[in-house]
């Protein structure tokens, strides 16, 4: 950890302001004893600012002290009723969480963290059958779930205890307060990969070892102490989870909605006077399309991650909302690799930006050696938060301390990173390497196009060819040949999609990523 950098960054963001000595001592002691997971961060913020509002959702608001009390009581209930976290001599228990964004999810995350058990964050878009597979593969002992997922839970094996929202409330009501102690082992969050091509894998994520990771991110994204942030990105996703950790560490206020709706999000940003919004790219696109009912007065940071920004979206969004957009490129496995600031997105709207302090990015060829600037290769990254491996025992490819993100990209002469597409998305058509994302980005720039997906499909003559699925803006018209001609004028002939289909909407998963296997063919 670069201590001078961390201190300077935290001072600049208002984290090291003086406080009552007894509160500061308690805050530091909680971090020392409990670590920097969700449970430790909640305890530290409650020690320093117990009466500050921690979370606001549709049920109301909770101070840090109230949120901690609920988390401690739930932890005591899980341990007392279900024997979770009792025997940690050989392995950590695993508790599944199938919850949308609301205060109860934060309580459950903090409770499992304080018990030293692994929390498996399940995608709310899983089918009952997929959830059963995940429960078996991840060896779940308990599933804490929103009441709306009762039918999903009913199909699980009987040895898995189900805890819905009513049972959580009962545990909290009857469990004694302040009965948890620091666990013998540190629990880890297990994030599920997006699963756009099959059953998701479990990625075991580390907890921060200190304040270095926070300082690294907020050195490029200007989040400050006391930030009031609406987290629209799903917390079960790496980006939403990271946003929660950052705001808790900053002793800020988290605003949550169970479902994303652009008009409701606009209203909540204004009503709760939010200064920051965490989202995935499709959400900011929806915000841009929605009629602006109320504009948030203090919104100065809109941080997105999770998928590529479609062509021109960054510029259009900033033209409407101001230069407040920050784009973090990373993955479940690598955490973050780079961050693009508004100035960089103005200069190059498709850039992934630059690595923050303490992060190293390299573009390597098939031989594992760096490629020259401007040349494409595989993106590798090193930072303090690389994942610990998949729960099935496999890992991502590495070169020394560097880990592959699975993406292809290049760095321009000015040092900006650009992501060219997934390694497994690149196709070979008639002997030529073709990146669908390049074509997708071009078509997305057409004024008639709302959203587009371009993927490779089998071809008897050329091996593979590109196909495009397009959603038009309301009232616009466009035909397939016009799309092909536009691509033909701007890219090589082998980049022209032979198949162009028009849809009412693209199939997306709960994190906003297009699911190629669901595209009608």
C-alpha cells in the first residue's frame, strides 16, 4: 500500500476530518478487529457516525446504528436458529442471497460477513432451475431471499434452509442485540459470473486489506465523505457491490430501489438530493431516453461499469446531464482495470480510460510479450483486488502477477485504453479477424438506432459471419440494406453484417448485458 498516496487521497475526499476522539478510536478499532468487509465497514461507520442516515429504500430509512443493530440481530438469529458460522474448523458455511436492492440485502451481507461465512450473491434473473444448480454447485446451507422468490426457493433441496423477508424480520425481532464476536475466519463474497453463455460460475472475491483500494478508485472518481448515492446497479453484481462498499466506507447514504425505472430513478435522485449515481450503461441510456420530470440538483458523479458504452452514448449523456460521467472497466475476476473521466470520454467516447493508482494494465500478444501501442492484444491487469479463483477450482489465465480479463484491446499513443471485444467474441470470416464490437459501435451511432447487438453466427462458405439485431428509436425507420451500406462505407467488406434483423427490445440479463443465445435466429 502506498501510504502517502492513500492519506493524500483520503484527505482530499474529506475522509480524514477531525471527529470526537472516542468515535475515531472506536472506528479504527472496529476496522482492526473486523476487517474491511461489509460487516467491518458498517461497524466502523456506525462507531464514527451512528446517527447518520445509512440507507433509504421504499420502506423508509435507517441510521448506521439502526442498520448495525439489525445486522447483529440477524447474525445472532442465523447462528442460534440455523447453526450458521458455528463450526469453522474445516470450511466456511455458505449462505445464498437472492435479493433485489433494498436495506434487507445490506443487513444480510453484513450479518454473513460478521459470522465469517461466505455469501453467494445470486442473480435475481436466475430461473428456478438455474438457482437449483447454483445451490448445489456452491454447497449452500441457507438461502435468504425476497418474498417474491418464494417459488424459486421451494424447488431447492429440503436440507437448504429458506429464510424469506418475514422470517428475517422475526429473527431480528427475537434475537438478542450485541451477541456477535469477531469470527475465526473472514467470510468472502462469492459473485456469480453473468452467465450469458451458460450456467454462471462462482468467483470468490477478496475483502479489501485496507483503504488502498478505496483510495485507488476515488482518486479517479471524485466520491467524497458523506456522499449520498443512488445505487441502481444490482448489488449482486460486482459493480453494485463495490459501490456499496465504497459508500459505506465513506460514511455516506445509500439510496436503493428494488427495480430500475428511469422516471422513478430521476425522482429519487431529486427527492433524496443525491450527489452520485451508480449504474450500468443500459440504465444511463434509459435515463437519457426518458422525459425529464425532475432534474437532480446536486448530481455530480454518474459512475457506470458492467458492459461497454455503446457508440456516442457518453457524449449524448454528458450533453444532457453535464460532464459527470465516469466509466470503470473491469470484471468480476479482475475488479477494476481502468477508469475514464468525463474529459477523456469527451476526447474519445469509446475509451476505457487509464489505470488508477496502484493498478497495472498490459496488452500482451499470444507469446505473452507486450505488443506495440495501437496494436490489439489480450488485456491483462494487476491490482490489490484480483479474485481468488472460481469455486470449482479453476482460475483465469495469468502472466506473472498479471491476470487476463478475457478481453482484447489496445492502448493508443496517449495512453488511453480501448476494449476491442471479448476474445471469444472475435470471429474469423473468410480468413479475416472481425470484432463484432467495432461493428456494433458503428451501427449504434446511427441516429435512428436505439440499441444494437452484433454477434458471429455460423456460415457454410466463410466459416462465420456477422449478424445484427437492431432496436429503432420510436417513430424512426431504417431498412437492412441501409444498415449494410452504412457499414460498407465505413469498415472493411468482411465487417458488413449479412443478416440484419429488427426487434422491439434486446434480451438482457439482470445486469443489463445482452444475452446472445436469446437473440431470435
